[in-house]
């Protein structure tokens, strides 16, 4: 037993006896009959033992009392009532007569004494540790949200004096709460008053404490906080919190993902379980940013075995360790291999017999692939062909290719190779028992090689942040969102489809750069300069989601659409791929690009920005379908 608990037990013994004696004095106005005092003294030891045992049962010796709250107070009340009820039962069974009023007065005094000591300790800790000694060196904090999360954050900041953060004001959009207090902190207005309050109250930091807020609401609040020079932090959404509990450990900086305005994806768990649960699942490129998140999502659905295939052992090792920590019962295998190695891939598929393959392994960096087209072709095109042929040969049930919006009217090698991959799976699907499908989406925030990590590094180095063109726009979604939709699309696959994910509204890259600079606590073009570098080889101003001939149809999920399958003769495609392989071996970049153009007629070898109106029409069409589905639902 710890020393503190031993002291607390001794103190409780003294307090419960003091309560009993005081109850007698109150009952008899200070003149306690000798018979009742002797009766009490004869049973004092048993009474003390009963009460201490009950207190122990109610965990009064396991709580950390410097953080005591209403929950601990309830425990004290219940413990006192139960303890005194057992004492009364003991006295009655032993025919020991005491005034009945004693059994009403004593529990009240127990609550006052036992609870008072504990909450006095909490108050002393608050005075000693909770209030920073040097208030001048503390951050003055504005809390956005006068709900339970806001109240909890105020208490947490006070309990952790080492943070040197002092809550001074609250804002909330509920007009009924204005001019009221929470834990002594005044509610001074709504979100529109943030700028004024920060100026008047000399605020240093803003904490958004509304875990239930939608992404749109968060974006609107952050738009208001931008009008100040205060650092903005946020309590994560309820789906991110463990057991829904709020603490200072959960507070984090506002991330660019919070500003996307995209809501949490709703999945049909039954459909996903139907083709993943108790199945053998293979993920190629399983150590990469998309592949690793797919593995995390798949692990939730209880596969018979999850097989991670990757050429880069460090990434594979990291995701292996992470998954084994999180899922004790996961049957996991990691295979180090290259999708380029046809013989090795054939052996792996034959031996492992996967039911489903998610093919995420690919070279995806546009400028690098422009300078290394042979590698893009070997890895993306022939790596995919190796897997497709092996999947067909060994009767894999489902094959899901991870594709990209850059495959549509490509202006770069990477996009053209991914379009060839789409053609491979569509043509093979026509003559195979395996269901071959592709899922096409745009950029994912924070993926390896994406613009967000680059911007963050540039900001950390003091700038400049480099943007290729003022008008460049891209579609963005988070990695978990993209992978969830990939899993959902896989459940809908019948073979030959190209699933297109609703990417929402496109985002200007320069606006993204400015948002990241502000979120890092700087002012764009004042603290951190933005430099326009010009479009890189193969780069478009605007990405597209659809080929002209594909058209689009909706699905049962409001964020997933289907591009109409385009028939391609598989044998013809194989002959063209053999020509491409021969040309690739020469290393002649001009001839390689010509050969690719034969396979992908929409491929342009120069920057030819597409019409923004045409691209926006595609987006509007997809959003209109999504809206009509929402209305039906």
C-alpha cells in the first residue's frame, strides 16, 4: 500500500469516528447520555472497519484527488450512504439501540468530512501547481465553445500550471449563453466577435473546443481566427478522441485537413465485411502512404490473413510493427519483393492464394518520372501487368487498382502509365473470372511526395514556399478518406469499372500554401514569402476526373461514381505493350513517348492546360448527382 493511501485511511478512521461523536452531540444538544456514548465506544472499531472497507470498495483510495471532480464527489456520497446503511444493519442485528436520527446525521457528516478533506487537497494542489507563479509569462487563451468540451479544457488548463496557459474568455454562438460564466470564465460573444475579443483581452492563443462541429463549421471558425494573429489550436472531432474524453493531451494544432470542409465518410460496413472478413488480402506497396492506410483499414475488418508486399523494407517494417501493436490477433505477413519481377510475383500469388489484391505499388512523382520514363513504365505498366496476369492465372476473386486523376488526358509520363494500367485491367476483365476494377482519385493530403510535406519543410526553413503557378488547382482528400472509399468501391465491383471518387471542390494550391503559412503562425508574403516557379514538365493547371468518352453513372454511395467501361482488345493491347517494352529498352525518350501515345491517344507531350469551364462542368455534374442522392435519401 502506498504511503499516501495509508495516511488517507488513518485520516478517514479519525473522521468517521469524529462524525459519529458529533452526530451524538448534535442529536442531544451537547448532552449525550452515558449509555449511548458507551454503546458507540464499544462498537467504534467495527463501525470503522465497515466504513473503511466500503470506502475501499468505492475506490476512494484509488482516485487521484488533485484532479477530483463531480464523479469523485458522487463516489463519496454513495460510499457514505452505503457504509452507514451497513452500520445500521450491523447495529440492528446485534440489538444495539441507538437513536434513529443518528443514522441520518452521520452520513451527512461523513460526506462533509471525508469529501471536505479530499477536495481541500485538490484546492491546495490548485493553489500550489495549477496557478502559474508568473502570470505575465502566461498565454492568454480564448476558448471557442461553451459546451462540456470547453468546460473540460478550462479545468485541464488550470490543473496543468506548467502549460502556462490561462483561460480568460469564451465565445459561443448560443445567444442565451452570452454574459454567463463557465468555471468563472465569462462568455463574451459569438464567433463573429473573436477578432474584437482577442484585441480587447490581449489573447495569445485560441482553442476550438467543439468536437461535434462539422468540417464546414471548423472552416468558418478558422476563417474568423485568421483575422487575429493568435495561434489557433483545436480539440479533435469525437471520432478521433479515445472514449470521447477531452484532455489537454488531445489539443493539437489546426491541420490543413480541418479546413477541407469535407465530412466524415459513412461506410456500408456490411458490404465491406462481405469481401474482406475471413479473406486473404494482399496489398502491394503496402508500406507507402496509401498502401499503409489501406492495411490499417483492412485490419479492422478481420481478414483471414493480411499480406503486405513492398520493395522498401523500412516502410514495410514500420507498418508491420504498427499493426501488430494495434491488432493482437491479426494474421499478418510481410513480403519484400518488386512487382517488376514477374517470376517472383507469380510464385507469391501461387503460394499465398489471395482472395483480393489491392494494387497500390507505383511510381507517382510527376517530375521525376518525366526524367525517368523507363522506370515509370517498368514499375507502373509492367508491374501491373505481372500482377494482373498472376491474379487471373491463380483465380484471385477481386483485383483493385489504385489509379489517379492524372490518368485522364495525361500530359505527363506518370499519368500516361496509369492510364495504360487502367486499360490493362479493363481489357483483362473481359476474358477473366477475376473482377478487375480501378479506383481513380486526386491528390491525398500528406502522402509521400505530395505538396503538403514540401510546404511544411519550406515553412520550417523560413521559406520561400514555392508554387508553380497562381492558377494551379487540385482535388484533395485525406488519406483515410481515400482508402475508406477504395474499400467501399471494391465492395461494389462487378468487373471492368473505373470508380471515380467525389473529390469535392478543387483547391487553389496558392491558397493551400497561404493556409499552411497562417496555421504555422506566420503571415504569407510578410513572414514567409511565396515564390512562383512556373509549371514543371508534364504539369497541368487543372486535373480532370473523366475522359470525354467515359460518361458517368452514380452508385449506392453518394461519393462514388462509375466511369463507363471502354472495351479494349486484350491481345491487341499485349502486342502494343511488347512494342513499348522493346522501345523502353533502348532508352530513347522521344521514341518512348511516341509509343506511349500510340497506347494513350489522349496523352500530350507538352503542357496544354485544359479549359477550366470544362473541368468545372465535370465537377458540377458529379456534385449534382451527389446532391440528388442526398435528397432522395
